[in-house]
C-alpha cells in the first residue's frame, strides 16, 4: 500500500484528503500543519507520496518542497492550491513538485495525479477488488 503524508494548515482539508486517499487504497502515515512539520515528518516517515498545500504558516509548501527534494531527489509531491496562485504553482514545479491539484480537491483529480506518478496503483487496486 502507498504511504502518504498530508501537509495542509486547514484541519478540514486534511480530513478530506485523508478520506479521498483511503478510498484510493492509500494509507496516511502522517499529517503536517505547516511546511516545517512536513519536512520533519518526511524524513521520519519516508512516505511514498506527499500532498502539500502551498500557503501554510512557518514554512510555505514551495520552501518545504525545496527542503524535501534537496534531501531526497526521488520524493514525489503533489501540490494543492487555490485558483489564482499560478506563479506559486510554477515555483512549486520548478522546485521539484511532481504535479499540482487545484482546490477544492476532487477525488478523481487526485486519483489521476497518483496514477501518473504510480501507473500500477490503479491496476493493483482493481485486481484486488475483483477478488474481494
């Protein structure tokens, strides 16, 4: 199962992301309320994937991506942002983010982003569902 770290300063968004990720057969191994926590938890938990909000206190998501990618160039990070933050999205991609999702997050778009990064994830889930 894919291990995911959720980084978002809004409790509601963390709850919603957890629900979507669990429906997509992912296991949430940690939640961060700011970029600094996200960096620390990434090093501690070694998740397969991070969902990262851009606008957070203490350290924003773009800076957190830079820290994570400098320590682990293979890190896979999906940025989440509200409309109208195109410059920040481009900064995040240049910093090493793998993909981005516009808020409010739709489960189908999250699934699409995960399947781009892990092409076998959908097939594994579908095979498992066929035998359950």
